[in-house]
């Protein structure tokens, strides 16, 4: 079923599945991974941990970039563990594991 997702206009186009991940953000803007479900407290829609990096024009996982932000004050010492766990769910250094086909909305490029 088609799903509408919103992405930054400067985000790179999604590569084909198994091509190198380019930080297009499609997968995480579409639905959260298991860790994203925990931090977003929902199973559908954009992951709350997804962050846009203006200086690089890419999306990144906030659990890797700033994991402490997603932990309560008393648990921030768990940030390195959370970062390591997040690496398991993203395609960093691997191929894109998202098989979705992306089409711009009518009237958009
Ligand atoms: S895994 Fe694929 S869809 Fe997800 S950010 Fe990387 S390239 Fe984009
Ligand atoms: S990889 Fe990070 S940003 Fe993407 S869905 Fe998982 S927790 Fe969210």
C-alpha cells in the first residue's frame, strides 16, 4: 500500500536496494526499526530519532549521533551501548536494506 513520507528537499534520492546507504532517510522516515519503536513509542510513521544534517545534506540516526539525548538523565551512561545497538539496525557501511520504491508526489520533483 502506498505511504506518504516527508523528507528534506535536499535529501539524496534513495539508492536501489543493496547499493551503499547514502543517508536518504526513506527507511526511517517510513517506519521505525525495533529500537526506533522504543524511542518513538510508535510502530508507524517517521522515527523520532531520525535527524537531518544540514552541513552534509543527509539523514542520520540520532541514536548513533547523540544517543544521550534519547536516555533519561540517570541512564545517560548507557549511551555507548545504545549507539552500538543502533549500529545493528542501520545500513551504515553496508548496502541499503530497504526495498521500497519511492515516487515523488504529483506536482513535486
Ligand atoms: S538504508 Fe536505504 S533507505 Fe535507509 S537511509 Fe540508507 S539508503 Fe536510505
Ligand atoms: S536506525 Fe535510528 S533513526 Fe532509523 S529507525 Fe532505527 S532508531 Fe530510528
